C-alpha cells in the first residue's frame, strides 16, 4: 500500500517546468529505494499516474532554491519569482499594522484572495488581512520542513475548489525524518539594522510500522526604520515644477513638511487661505520666539513641503515608520504516520504558530483644515508672538489654521498577536481492484488580536481646540502653541483597547482514484471525491471600537459562518499511443459542483490535452472555468454608519462637469429617478450624506476563464536539459469590489439604465435627495492577464571538478487590463509596463557543488516600468523606474557529514534606488535595506 500512494514524489525532469537539482536527486533516490512505486500524485490532479505531467504547467521550487537568500519565510522567496506580484510582504508593511507579520503571496497580480495556498495538497485554516478578508499566511509554515513548493499556474477550481483562479501554491512538507538536527542563523544589514535570529530543532524517528517527526521554530525580526535610509519613502517626493516647464512634476529630495509631524518646540500655523505657514522656535524660558515663514520659495508653498536644505526646521516626513516591522514567530509541528492492519495507512498532525508584532506610526494629529481659529475669539490664550505675526502678514484676516501633532501622546502603537492551532487526521488505503482511497478530517483556528495604544478620544474634542464632554463646563485649556498639560493628555488619550478576530475552518474530504478499464492507448483513469468545509468568523470588538470613540471608527461584533459542499470527478482518457507523431495523447477533464450557504450553487471545469509527440517533446493545453466565492466579510460585514463628504451626481452643476458624451445618459437616468434637469441637491449645503458600510448577501461568485498552451522539451541529445514554454490567458468577470459611496451613486446614473445593482444601494427621499448610500461589495470588476512563462533547467556534470546546476524562469506580460465596472463605455486600463506590472521579470539560480562545498548564486531581474500608467517625460521627471537586478549568494561547507556552516550575502552589489518616489518605499523589487548578511549552521546529532 505505502509504495503506491504515500510517496508523492515527482519523477523525471519533464514533470515540472524546471526542476531544481535536489528534486531530480530525490527522484532518483526514491526510485532506487522503492522500485515498487508505480504511481504518483502531481499538483493539479487527484489522479495517480505513472511518471506523467498534467495538462497544466507546474513549477517546482526546491528547498535549495528557497535557502539561497536565507529567508525562513517562503512568501519572501515567492515574491521574487516572475509569476508573482508583490503580495503582503514582511518587507513592505509600513502603514498597515493589521498586516504586521503577515506574508501572503499574489500569483499573477490578481490579488492574494485569488491565489489558493495548500499544504500537502490540502487547505490550511486561514487568517484575516487588514481588509477583513481571509488569506493564507505562509509564514506559519515551518520553513525547515519544506521539501519543495509546487506552483500550478492557471485556474484549478475543478480540482481544488474556490480561490484557485490565478493558480495554486502547494507547499510539500517532508514526510519522514530520522535524525535530530539543530539549525541556527543570525543576520543583519551592512548598516547594522534589520537584524534577524532563528533557531530550529527538528527530530524524527522511525518506529515499528511508521515514523514520527517534530519541528520547533523560533524567528525574531528586528525593524528597519525609514529615517535610517536617507531618501526613503516620504523623504523623496514629486512636486509641481516651479518653472512651469516640462516635466510638470520634478523630484524633491530631503523633503520637509510645513504642516505635518509638528514638534512641540516648533509650533506652526497658516494665515487665512494663503498657504503661508509660519513657524516659531520655543526659547529656553518656554516662550515663543518671533515667527518666520516656513516655506521660503513662494512658488512651492501650495505643496506644503520643500527641501530641508532651505529650511532645516521643517518637520520630518519619516517619523517612526518601519518598512520592515519587528516581530517574533514561534511555531511547532508534530506529525506521525503508522501502518494499520489491512494495509491502511494513518497520518496525523498537530501544528501551532504564534506571531507577535509591534508597529508604530506617527502620533495622532489635527489637519490644518480642522484647526481653524479666530485669534480674537480663540478657545485658548493666543501667544502675543502669534498675534504680532498675523498682523505683520497684512492679510487683514484674523483667521488662522493650526495643524497639530499630539507628540505628548507618544507614537500610535499597535501590538498584533496572531495565533494558529490546527489538527488533522487522514487514512489511506487500497481496494482489492487497485483503486486507492483516502479520507481526511481537519480543524483549525486562527485568533488575531490587535491592541491599540496612544489613540485619541474624538468624542472629547470638537475636531479643533475645544474640549467637550464629561469635563464641561470646566474643561482644561487645549493650547496648540504650548506643551499639553498632563490633565489634557489624560482626558484625550484613550486607554489601550483590543479588537479580536477568530477564524475557524473544519474540513472533511474523501477521494478515490484508480483505473476503470484498459483502452488501446492505456488505462482510462478517474478520481472522484467530496469535500465539506465549515468556515466561521467571529469578531469581538472593544467598547472603544463599538462606540467609535477613536475618530468615529465604529463597527459591530459579528459571528457568522458558512458551509461549503463540493463534489468533483476527474478523468484521464488515453486517445492514442505509439503511432506516428504521437508517443502518447491523453485528454484530461474535470468537473466540480459546489454549494455555498450564501452564494448558492456554482460549478467549475477543465478540459485539456497532454500530447507527447516524442520522448523529447510534449505539448500541453488546458482551458478551465475557475471561481472565487464571496467571503464572509464581503457577504456579512455588520453595518456601520458614517458621514462622508461628496456631491450628488444628479445635481445640475455636477452633470455639467462630466464629458459631453456621458451627459445624455446621466440626464436620462436622473430624470428616470424623478429628478428635474435643474435639480439642486441638498449636498450643496450638507456637503455629504450618511453612508452605511456593510456586507452584501446578494453577491455572486467571481468567474474566470483561463487557458494555458505550452510545451516541454527534453532533448535526448542534451542529457537532462529541460525547457518549458507556456502561454497563459486569464479573464475574470464579476470581480468583487467596493467602490466607495459617491462612486456608487455615480455608477447608478452612468449605467445604460437605472436597472442596475448600483442604484439599489442609493436611497432617495420623496424630494429626490440622497438620504443614505450603502457602500458595499458588488460584482463589477473585469480583469485580464496574458503572457508567456519560460523555464530552463540544466545539470552539468564536471567530473572531478564537481557539478553545476542551472535553472532560469522568466515571464513576459503581454496584457494586464482592468475595468472598474461592466458599464457601457467604461475605460479599459492597460497596466502592462507600469509600476507593479513589469513586462519582463526573471529569476536565475546556479548551484555549484564540489565535495563538501556548495555555492549558490541567484539573480532576480525586473524590467523597467513607467512610474504610473501612461505617463510621459512631459509629466514626470524620471518617469521611467529603472530596471532592478539583484544578486544573492550562499556558500555552504560541511565540516563533517553532520555539520554544515553557511554564509549568505543578499543584494551582493548593495543596490538601492533611494531618491525616487517610485522606488524608495521598500519591497522585493526595490529594497531599501541594502546589502545584508546571514551566518548559519546546521548540526545533526
């Protein structure tokens, strides 16, 4: 039994797009030790087969390749591969505390929620990102236990269910271990920050009839601060060209702000609406000195910023921001397998992971437009120096706007804790007719808690400088020109509060696969199975959040769940074999029916051809329908009401502002709503409306039609060379999106008629005025991706001089389009070649081995892109972002059979792209860390 099913090893170079060297070695070793192996499982199919690929391309990343950069987070490695866009990364989470410590891959740039992640072919329990959407955090996976990562590109919902739209990432963990190994490493940047440390203990032992294995991991990541990289993030910015020439926007370095991150010793204000900001230096006695103009170049003053070189007293744009956030991760994984009587094989596992992170943002603040004060009737004592400065300006106005930063509160700090626990149990066996069955049950839960510190109680001040609420009528003075008193700080600063989300997933699945009968070209093979999942999301909010005390961010508790029931069938039909021009020709097809509690019943399918022309050349093609069902957050988010500023699109003046070709449609639809041509909307006075933010139970599934066409070439005249080329085409319809309140109102009346989903979200009173807009998720977006993937692998035997293994992957993006909605005449936006969507992306890996020495070199390539879609040299200075080429080195040496030491150098050439607004924020393409080093050891006792 075990020989048939358990060893899910990919045999032969031709099976993957470009096999890593250790994959080939593992396959050869497996073949030598287990000659009875007849069939294997390959990602993308449930059918066991004899050394054959599926119709869809599957790329295999070996553990060797994962280790080149020394990262213990598989997500950081995947982000550098050409098939991936930048997902949620540990290298670029600066302004998103809820995503701290998360690592979520994004295949094809279609969004993390459209990439399905599996562990050993099965779904793990998920967590939530900052938008409340379910995602799979790959940083929870114990890196040292990863055997390989298999990446299937293209729709695979017929095999794996919802979310497999862009493709599938299947992380394969080691199945057995018979040693006790200690792995330890430490890393740092060349500048002495972004340090990391890790320790992994792995133990395994063969027992009578089975194996037990366990791994315990600790990882610590220290921070990288923006302020420690000159030119990073907001320190570099575009501003309007003061000369009025082209380019219209030029780059400003060493940026300082006149109205942001105000320090207590240098208060500031703007007189009337002149945009002239005046600063004051606080003297030793605590009083203010004379005021002076903050922005010295009057032609730039409307942009609130200029170089610190002109005014070193301007305020920092960097603050405490950390592109690499500090976090710690603990994880444990215990698994065992045992052969029961009647050739039934049992496997059980328990996994646990805990991530703790602390993130910091700038302190709470008041913008200028909220801090208007008449100095003759201010709610605080206006310093004489301020009064004198206003008079000297000679504007004739007594109104000033005062931006303010609550430095006395301390930085806005968020402690995030994410804890995962999962258990699984599976049974596998073989029937008398050779069919193989398996049954699997699993349960997992992720609890995420975010504790917020140093937040302001917006119910206790009027938005400006008057305290209100419990302190009335004897509230302390809030004077923005003087240090805050302890009494004011204690009154305005909220106590720490914690919000919690609990995600649970319970799964049962059963599958059976085998040969039905023999055809002239081979066996007709099948797989069929069922899967039942129950997914739950519980939201437990603090009283602070329930009441909306912090800036009116009000929400509600929630406890929702859904059940998914699925059944599928898959067939491989051999058509021809051993005839001219056909070594083997198979047709593969699959069909899945799924029922979701709220989204109803849907289906998915695939139809493909696998044509071995000769032993050297194989052609493959597959077309499929893939789906993504709406998530619980999109369906059932609890309602919350807020006031949002905006204009009624049916107001007569608003109609006049849109293009002529759209005016006729909008006028007709507004009249259909009962509004006159000269309608004067109440939003002209109220400046906005109440908006209800909620889920939408009427959402339907997203549907994608995908196809891939390619070849695998393994020429017999060049031993072990493998070349793959695959064209991919993905068209996604009914993409789920939330547009915002007034965009929803506009789409209601800009559609062909008012019989659309957008108008259903807009409520109008009898007089025609909008009383409420439901800002919810709707099925609207249209997305497409087209391109070509290329993979090459070649192992080169050098005799007494060792061996050299080479692999390269590249992706050429032909089209990457996006349409906001299916409205007639909507603009199709082409993003190929613009920031985030390079036309070319590639990765090259070389491994040289000689006795106990191994040297690995990896090069990542990203082609130059436009700063923004469709920009030209007339729009922006340096409008093209440069090509990114990054090199990484790993050198390992075995001191003896049990003890390896290794040294990694990441970003060998110490490249950075600081000093450009489009390349200075961090991430895998344009990192700001610089050169970094890792020293590690692996010792087997």
